[in-house]
């Protein structure tokens, strides 16, 4: 039974494109496009295995770098700059609820704006108690 190389390249191409949904990064997709181009080239003319690999690699790289050049906003990813404040006093005076006991020796947890944060205090703060934020250092709130 003769193995049809065009079908193998087509299956490999679609498999790589589908794999992109499971593996983030949007890179495998271009190798799938390269496999489809190789299948198309094989339909036009028979190509030796080394030539198939060259067509596959060249078309994958052309599409990959071409897409990155012409659609840079897609490939840069989303970043949030300016949303994270470095001001330690930003939330000073606001209230939070203790969700895990805080002692002077052992940090605990607070619920602040619907998110659980590490917290430290100079006194014991019991679960359910409302505390006032003094400052934030990195990702830890100091409360009283």
C-alpha cells in the first residue's frame, strides 16, 4: 500500500494547528501552516524528503516572522503598566477583614477588595475582625 505524503503533511499541519489551542505561545500554528504549504507543494510536484523538509521549514519561518513583523500588537502580549502603584501609603486608612489570625510573630491573611492578601500587625487580630490598613510593603499589608 502506497503512503500518500500529501495526506500525511495535511494531517500533520491540521494537528499542529489544533495543538496551538492546548499549548500557548502561538508558535506551533506556523509550523502547521508550513506543513500545509508542504502538502500543497507536493500536489504541484513530487519533492524528495530533504526538499520537503526545506519547504516545511522555510514556509514555517516565513509565516512566523512575517506575521510578527506585520502584526506586532498580537505577538507582544498584553501588559498592564501604570496600574500597580509603588506608593506604600496608597490604601492607608482603608478597612479590610481578617481571614486568618494575625499575630506579631506570625503574618496572617486579610480580605481587601475581594482579594486575600498577606498581612502583618503589631497586635493579635482575630478572624472576622475589621482592621485598618497602615501601609503596603510589596505584597504584604501592615494593619492595626
